[in-house]
C-alpha cells in the first residue's frame, strides 16, 4: 500500500473563438504566487506562442492548482 500525492497547475485562457483552452503543468513550485502565474499567462498571450483550432489565446480565464491523493490499496502479486 502506497499513498501518492500530485499537484497540477491549470491555466485556462479564452481563445479568439471564445472557447476555453487549458494548459496544465505538473508539480508547480511550492509557494508560487497568483501574481507570478498571471505574469506568465500575460507573456504567453503577448508572445502568441500557442495556436488552437479556435485561434490564438486572447485572455486569462482561470487559474487552479489541483491536488490529488491516491491510496493504492492492492497490487496483484507478480
């Protein structure tokens, strides 16, 4: 039995078509601030480095850090 935890940073943008586009990054650094994340999102939008089927990323929509804990209760012996 093992317990594992995982965090994922989810940055959601609106594209030119008004659709939500999420970029996820595993294991964000501890203590990262909203201001730091917003700054990165602004840079992503300004540099226009991602293109989606609905066009470029136009604005910030949402920021979340999602944490999950998994408790592995059984593994079949090999």
